């Protein structure tokens, strides 16, 4: 084979591989990442959520109350689509100690101790022994820890109340989500439901992650005085990963939220 024919053969092989990857990517099943509505304002600030055409996702979820916030368990779920739906892609390895195999529907799910993962940059690899689909690093936010109110405080929200406080994350320039929630079906709120406050309310704002916030009257819009409420603080981190085999794009998202129950008495 002469030099020109050899070069042409190499070009055709590479071009065929390029076409195969791109055709595969075009035919990959799409999925819409499920992001809790109360964290949407935070994820909107991350560039990785600008694009919505993802072929899979990996979600780290940590939900606590002030009574359970020192327990460092969290849930990991993942799914990765091919051209015909969820595909087998081997084991998912996270950090040094976590390995997750897919179930019979090719979904990944586990509850595990994530003490070493939150607040750090971690390695994430998906491989089946013959192919490494991705091997990248991914940062998770610091776990939220509310310091006031504590489990010993009777959290009455009224004039002169101390700021709600939490352990700040100096590396978080996105901020935290503050969510004030009222439910008419919560025990003790039935009276307010009968007075016309029969709709659930979630007042959401993004505030600086500086460890302290003075609650304002606007935070309790449409919430009756005397109602039982939940104050929630949340952090997020997200990224995206590319499949080396198919060119598919996967959304990776992690969050930590903590709830504190209280009673809104007005007067702010």
C-alpha cells in the first residue's frame, strides 16, 4: 500500500468512528434531571444547568432535620441512557470506598456514609472492565449544619428573634437557598386552613452563605401568624460528564438540606 492510500485508509477509519459516535449521540435517549423545586434558584446560577439535553444523571441527596444533621448518611442514585433506554455500564466507583453496581433495570442506588465526600473534590468512574465511560472529578458542597435554632430551642419567630445561623462555607460563592414552608395539613394548622389559609406556601430566596440571616416579614408572605412552619437551608453543587464511548452527556448534582421546625408569631 502506498503512502497516499495508507493515509486515506486511516482517514476513513477515523471519520467512520466520528460518524458512529455522533450518530449514536443523536439517537441517545434524553432525560430531564429531577431537581427539587426549592433548589431551582440555586441550580440556575450554575452553568451546568443551562443545557437541558442530558442522557443520564447522577444525584447525591442529603436531607436532614436539626435532630438528624449529625448523621452523615446520604442517598446516591444514577441512570445512564443509551439508544434503547437505560444501558448496562458496569460499576460506578466514587472516591476510595464506594462502589455501586446497577440493579436489574440498570439503575444505580445506595444509601451510604458520605462524610468524606461532601465538602471535597472526589473521583467518579463508570466502567465495565473493558470500557471506561468516564473518569472525572466532582465536588460536593459542604453539608449544611444549622447552629440556631438547636434541638434544645423553642423556635418562636417574632419581633426580637435572633438570626437563624449555620456553619458557613467560605468556598461557596453561589449562596444557600432559604425556604420558609407552610402546610395547611400540618398538625396544629387545621384552624388556619379553615380561615382561608388552605394552600401550601413555599417562600424561597437565595442568600449569602455567610452563616447568619435575619428573618424578615416578607419571608412569611401568605403565612398566617401563629402557624407552624418549616425553615429549610440548602446548598447545591453540579457538574456534567461526557461518555467516552457514545459522547452522551450526564448531569451530576449534589445537595444538602436541613429543616428546622418553628412557629411564626409575626411582628417582624
